[in-house]
C-alpha cells in the first residue's frame, strides 16, 4: 500500500470550487534542459472526474 500523501488546495475544474484534495499520484514534468514543475492527479469529489493540477515544488 502506498503511503498517504498530504492534501493540497487545488481548484476543481469541473465545479470551479477551491477544494483540499489528496493527490492519487505526483510526478515531475520537465522539458529537457529546464527546471520542471510538479503535477498531481486528483479526482473530483462531486463529479468523479479526474484532473491534473500543479502542486507546490516542496511537495514530497
């Protein structure tokens, strides 16, 4: 069982609300020769749709 990731405040694109969710998965998206950004996969609690959002750089 993977360890639980701490919740992050993100904007749910399907409802437009600011919600605090726990990401399912987190990875770094980086083009060659440049610093990347951390992206998280989230599931909307209301619509059930999956969406990606940026998470803070200091996120584990």
